[in-house]
C-alpha cells in the first residue's frame, strides 16, 4: 500500500503494479466470493434494482467493462481501461483524510453468462485489506435486472486494524455510492423509470 498527499503519477502506478504483479494473493480463500461466506471475515452482500430490457442490460455491462461502478471523486481504478480478464492487475485508489491510498488487486474470475455478467478481484500484499470483492449484474427469471456487490474482507495493515470502525464506515459508503452511481449511469441515458431497492 502507498499513501501520498497528491494523486500518484503514471510512473509511480506502473512501478507499484510491476512489483505487485509478481506477488501472490494476500489471502487463502481465492474464489470464495462465488461460494459460501468465509469464516473470520466481514461478509457483505448488497444489491439494487436497475430495471428491465436488453438496452438496460447492455448499458449495465458497459458500466462494468469500464469500471464505472467505482464512485467518482474519491475512488479510482488504474489502468482506467483495464480489461476484465483473469489475472489482470489493477491499482485501487481511494481518498480519505486528504490522502490518496493506493492498493493492489487482481481479477480472480470473470462472469460472462447469459443472465449474469461481472467479475471479482482479490487483494494482493499491497492492499490495506485482505479479501475479495465481486461486482456483477444479474437478470432474474422475471426479467428484473439487479446490480450486486459481494465481498469478504478483514484488515491487513495496522492502520486498517487500528481504525477498523472507520474502515467499515468507508466500506459501507463505497457500497452506497456505487449502488446509486450504477443506477444513475444505467438509467439516465435510457430515460426509463426505475425502483431503488437497496439491501444494506
């Protein structure tokens, strides 16, 4: 993990990812986000109703393809156009207390099914937490489309352990912001009505 006052430049990100790309995951339960909830972790699963129809489904896939589910202003994924492919390494940045925290993660698996689309990434040693997070959209039998976030995590670095309640607060903020942003991005251009159904 890197902490800086200003947003890191491209050279710093490249150097960070070069080091992290040679390292293994920082947790043993790789791929567990698509199975049962691992013990001794904080397990979270939230979802929101997006709407119905092929046009909305296509738009929702584009949001995931471009990592746009990450809240603007205080989070960022680099490389910005990282492809959704297994073993793709990314830098996960977030801003807190006026500082930028740079973390490392790697895509564990990708979902490209007829009615389910998304991916999960897992933490590398350069991440403040350890665990896994999955982002996906799912079309149910009745045609309703939902956006899901499922994660299991626990603090890895002393800073996260010391500020555990604050870390959990920011995790919940991330989920709320991501759900709302996803709805806005998938429905604003379509001009369709939608119903929010946040489960936190």
